[in-house]
C-alpha cells in the first residue's frame, strides 16, 4: 500500500504574521530580520522576492536590491503563538504529524482515504487554518515527503496540489534541480558545472555516477530525483538541542568580554535546561571569524544541567578553539544530546551549598523573570524571551 | 585461569604469548599485559630447564578441546618451534625465546600482610562494581585499600556512589594505602578460592604482589591521589527507612522499567509508613508507580535516585533487611544492612538526582 503524505507550509510566515498585526504592510515589499547592516533576511514577502531577494540574504544586499522595502524587526514570540495555534489545529485533525520547523509540517494520512478522502481532508484542514488564523498556507499531497515538499513549493503562494500516486517522476522531471530538498548552493553549482539543470537529467543518470561525484549524498539525491523517499513521518518531538549565539555590531578581539558573554549564555541555557527538566551531554562552542570562517568544537560530558560544570567546559572549549589572533564576528554555544531528567549529584564536583544556590537563583528567576539574577561577569548577555525548545531559530 | 590477563591487541606482540618457564621440574606459566602479570605453577617431568613463549590463544583453544590426558611438549629453541603430542595426534606451533618475555617487576622494599582468600574475594565483590570507568579520573577506576594496625578498609567510588567495606578481624599491622586497578581485582575475584587459603600480599609504592596456592599475581598500582572520601560520608542522616531487601530490590527493578533509559531516574516518596516508588519516561509517555509498606522514621521526603545504582547496591548488601538513611533530597543517601555481620562493616552511599519541584 502506498502512503499518503501531506506537506503543509505557511507562506512567508513571518511577513504574513506582521501583516495581520499591521495591515498597512499588505501588498508592499516587506523584509523581516535584523535591520542593521549585519542582519540577515529571515523572511520576505512575495513582492520583495520579485526584486531577487530571498531569505538568508544579508540585509545590506537586500536593501540595495530594493531600497523601498519595509524592514520589520520581527517578534518571535508572536510567531510562535501563531505556530502553536496551527499546531493545535493540525493535532486535532490528523492522526500523525511531524513539525519540522515553526511553519512547516508533514502529515501521514495513509489509510484515511477510506473514510474521508485524503485530498478532501487536507483541503478542509487548510481552509480551517486560513479561517481561524487568517494566514496564507499551502500544501501538497503525494506518496512521500520529498515529492510533497516539492509540490508545496509549486503550489505556493496560497495554493494546494495533489500529485497522484505513480506520477511522481513525471511531476519532478520538468523542474529545476534546485527544487530538490538537499540541493543547496554548493551541490547546485557542482551539478550545473556538469551540465545538469533539470531533474529529468538526474533521473536519466546512473546512480553510481552521482555517487562518485557527491559521495553518500549522491545516492540520496538520485533517489529523491526519482521521487523515491521512504523516510517516515516522525511524530512531533521536542528539540534535541538548545543553542544561542551572538553576532557583534563590530568584530571584536576582547577576550574578557567574549568570555563574559559565553558565561552569560551558558548560564541562561543551563537555567532553561533546568526549568524544562533536561540534562545535556554534549557542549559545542562556535566561533565565526571576521573572514566568515566558522569553527566549532564540541565535547561529551556526563549528563548535567549545572552552571559551573557547563561554564567550565564552555571556557575550556573556547580556549582550545580560539587560536587565531583574529577578529571575531560571532560566538555561540549549543547544548545537545538532551534527555529528560534531573542532575545526578556528584560526591566531589559540587557542594550542597552550590546546589542550594542554584535552586534559590532558579526560584528568583521563575518569579521575577530570567534576567532577575545572574553572574556579574555574564550580565552583558541578554537572551531573547523566546523558548528555545519550540524550534524557532534565533 | 591466567588467560584473562592477555589483552586482545597488546602493545608488543610477545604479550600474546604464555611464558613457559621450567626450572627443577616445576613449570611456571605466566601471562602479562605489562600492567598485570599472573603466574601459576605445576610439577612436570622435564629433561632440562628452559624458558619459551608460546602463543596463548592457539594453545588454549587446543587445551580446551582436549579431554584430560598427559601431554608431551618437545621444544626446539633454535627453530623456535614447539610440538605438543597427545593421544590422537600432534600440534606444532611457533614459539619465541623466553628471554624476550617481559620480566616480572619485583616488589622491593615493600611491606607485607595476609588475608584469607574468601575475605579478599568478598571485599572485591562488594566494591569493584562501584568503581568508575572514566579514564580521565584514573584514581576512581580502582579500589582504595587502606591498611591500619587493627583493620582493613576497601573503598570504591565513581563519584556518584561509594562503597566502603571494612573488616576489623584482619589486622595488617601496617599503616598504608594503595589503589588497586580494576582488571587485577576482577582477575583475583575469578581465581581466588572461596575458602580460608591464606593470601599473602606484598606491596611497595608501585606494585602489589598477591600469592595464594600456586598462583601469583603482580599488578601495577594506580599512582594517583584518592579523593578524601571520608569527608563526603554523611554522619547521622535523620530519615531512616527499613525495608525487606528482596521486596525493595524487586520493586525498584520493576518500576525502573519505565524510567528514562539514559538517566534511569526513579523517585522515592516517603510519607508516614508508606513508600511510593515511581518512574516516568516523558519521551515515550511510560510511567509506573508502586506503593510499599515500610518502617520509616523521619520527615516526609521526596528524593530521586538512579535506579541502576540503587538496585546494584541493594543487591550487594547482605541480610534480609536493608536500611536507607537520608537527610535531604540533595544530600547523599546511605544504604546499610539492617543487621551488621560480626567484624564486618559495609556502607554504601548513593548521591540522589535533582528533582525539580520548585
């Protein structure tokens, strides 16, 4: 039996939410993202896309392309509020769904056609979301995740599409290879260099050839081009990592300030771990130098959520990682390998007083907000208010 | 018995061999990994004295598949060959000269004491499971042995739990301490007879030498400082729980089935004379709860533990009843047998896990 997978995706989600709040933005080129020269475009309206702007483009470049575009700072808590509403509607309607990002879902409707008709069900769901949130949303229905995702791209803006079972290959054939998820800038350039432009060409190529050029990914891309994708819809699960990073207004080499910032970041994330009753077993530190070269270093640790253990590790990793005497543009940390549970107290690593201190500090933060108390050295770092567990990019 | 010493990928190839050392009609067979060396001896009929290194794996495989019978070894030192003749046939192996085999380190200038084999075996069994396997904290990967004039104490900890095993009927007569590595302890545990055979232990700053029956084991000591374990053992925990050991163990085991597979966290809730043990795995939405009658003196308390640690410790305590003494949810719990055996004091300590309830 073949599967029935729906991919549903909100159209320029951040912009659409901004337009709900401020209707004056409708019909104009709108950019959401940091407004300084160093920011990037997080989302842009279809009007802006006509100027060649796309998301993840540096804001400075976007402004050159379209000087009259309206730039909105963005409000992540507002976005996650709408995302939650939509998640709830989807959860009520379908038996199994996967939330892959703040504005994107996969649903497995296999077996539903007996009772409802999958396309009809998905159409009704889309109408309900539009009615309840006033946000434009698109979906596509097909036999697997890849084809549905490509289909949604074709259905946009604010449309819907069904790719009947058995026609996946024909559907993909006339499209650009760019449309295949996984084909990013580099792969695209590489394939274009080989003279491959349309998915049809990929379909006709032997898999071994692609494997030679792209390695392990080659066979995956080849399978996707054939419309083959057996990956299951994995029910929504919580994030497996939390992270935070900071791009500086001006590149810096002030190590003391950097360390203070890292401590502040580690402290905030550690508090978030504890308040979600989670532990981490992997710490990663990231540095981007002014030449845009990015380096990361990670270390495994015993499961913990205690500040001093994490801060020590972060400092140690930073010292190991920061070797070049070069200006730094961005630093960040990430805690991954998260599990639910409480910290296993250690006989020698901490004193009962330390534990009591953390618990007291957490109580204060809980009551007066997470800015209420912190290590003095880390107070430079102000975390944004949103929750790192619900999948919003910082 | 001694094949446990041989490691699968030794640093130098000759460590894949047994050393056969024949002197005055006595055959000594040794195996070593440079850290631990084990030797056993038997009487043989030999024409001359010699020393030769024979591949351990092949020899053992042969010996294991042979029924009991006399074997004839003929050695050609020049060619480096050994021929083993048995009833049905013969076996030919290449061998190396015995003098290439690493020499046993001596324990000069050391001290000496004796302990009955079954006491040593018990001490190892009760402690070695609590050692750490974290190579970064080498001092915790072994068992601390503390000798004094009137008693002997074995201590093992992985920083999350600790076992202290003390015997006041063993009187080493010397004041000293050393850390024995886990591998040597496990080898000893497997080869010590469960009787009163006397084990003689010679030790100096770097090695310890165990002798019992026709076996000797030499191991390098862990040359690290052991943490101050005495400071972390709480005195007089006020909240005392008395439980049937078996019932407690089974209950912890059952409830822990639903605990998180990484943290193994379970929750003990004490109120009046009722103990509630519960666990949950948020990721899979599994949970379990059991209520047990118990004898409890103290304040109502809710405390989290790693069920693996707790179960191992309950299993390692003797007697039909155990006592768990606690103070606060973030302080160590102490597990003791309800009735202490004569001359033997065993104490197990386990650190709790943080329960978020603020």
